[in-house]
C-alpha cells in the first residue's frame, strides 16, 4: 500500500505533466492569405524602391505610399485597386519621395515626404487636398530631409519621426506644432535615427529607431525601451500589442505591451510568408496585419495552434478571422510522464524490499 508521502509525490508528478501539456496550448503564428504588387507604374504596381508606409481605415480600406512612383494608392482589404493620387513635383497633389502615411478617425490622410507634410480628405472615390506644412531646417515644424513613418493618436494628433534631427515632432490635426522631444544618443529617450511611430489607446507613443523600440508618455516622457535591433514600421492593435517590421532580419515581430515576444514570422525571399526588407506595417480592426516590402503588400491572418487537451474549447470565443489549428500532442510528453511515474514506483518497490 502506498504511503501518503508517495501518493503526494505521484500527484505532483502528474500535475507537472499537465503543466508541460498546457505550456504548448497557445502558440501564435501568422499566415499570408493575400499578396499583391509587382514592379511598374500601372495601378497596383510599385517601383523597385518599394512601397513604404501603409495605413488602414475603419472599414478596411488600405492606403499605400508608392514612393518610387511619387503617389498614394488605395486598395480594398482584398487587394483590389480603387484609386490613386500623386505625381513627381511640388504641387498640392504631388510628392517628393513620400514615405509615411496615417489616417485618423475623420478620414484625413497625412503623408510625409522630403521636408514636408501633406494632408488630404479621402472618400470612397478620391482624395481632396487640405493643407501642407514643413520646410528644411532644425526649427519647430521643420525637417532635415526625412520625416518618416508617422503615427496618429485617437484625437488626430500626429507624431512624426524627424530622422536626421534625431527627434519626434507632434502636431495637432490642423498641422500646428505642439511639442518635440529627443536627441541623438544611446541613453533613455535618445534616438539613433527614429524611423516609425505608433500610438496606443492609452496615448502611449511607441518609436522605433536603429537600436530598437522605445515607449513614451503622450507628452514625450521616457517610459521604457527594448533593445531589439533595427526596426522600421510599427503598429499597435486594439489590445495594445506591438507589431514591428524588422527590415534587416526580413521578418515581423509581435510583442505584448510588456515587451514579451508573442510571435515572429518571415524569412528572406519573395514567397507568401517571406520578406525582402519590410518597411511599413499596419493592423486593422479585425486583427489582420498588412506589411510592405519591395514591390509587394502582404496580408496576414492570425493562427492559433492548440493541443488536443483544449480542443473542447478550440472555437470558444475565437474571432471568425482567426484560424485554429489542432496540433497533435508530442509523444514525448506522455512518455516522459510515464517514465517518471515508473521510476518513482521502482524506487518505492526497491525500498520496500
């Protein structure tokens, strides 16, 4: 007869095995479900310098900066071309090396280009010029060549990385300068050429640079940083998770609000789940992730891998746009558990003899 001590040991071992099983229950992956683009200047094509910034409106419309063709193209969420505006030049509907793009809740689209910012009102059929601002320099509201991948907060305020001035500038929805922060360096709140900006629902501002990701308060106070290397575009979903385009590693990374790496995907190439220098990234209200790289836009769907131990709830509270894959339980798990139990039984039997 087993003593109480050995019964407790066996129970602990079985619980340990359950923990092993549960630790592999929820693994996030992303799968490319749509890819569009090719080299050229026709609608739906991009020049080899690549599409840069990308943003998605509240109903799934996708706006892409086609820098090499000096234009913005709008697509449906299915990648179908709808319309475009822009050409090379300095007029209201012209661009000089456009890079970043963001849309606010009033359907105002803001585009950054060399030393200047332009703003448009967009509808289902086209874009109407509203205003522009900016010039070359180091003063408030000025840029040193490259305002980059901007972000917008729920109130419509714009956060623009001013790369060569090593700072972030903030403007109200009408383009009026509000504040700035940052300097070149490696300390907390310093920048090594800021690249992308995104704002979460709490108003926290996330900035990528050549060293990693930094988090700031709405007024620019440093909160934290993650030294994860050179990233370009950055986006935040409705749950506060952070998505970044790792341009050198040719992959996308997803982090929790605390910096925990939740998922990463991509290798170098032109295939569905591959990238060649990804730059822009956006997440829509349904959780679909859009990424730009040279010549292409890709749309990704979240996949949840689960083990059979949780299949009774595989589809519980799972949004329709998330695919659930059932992953067979590794045969090593029950083997390890059984081995542990046999070893304990053998030790007990040996001591009894």
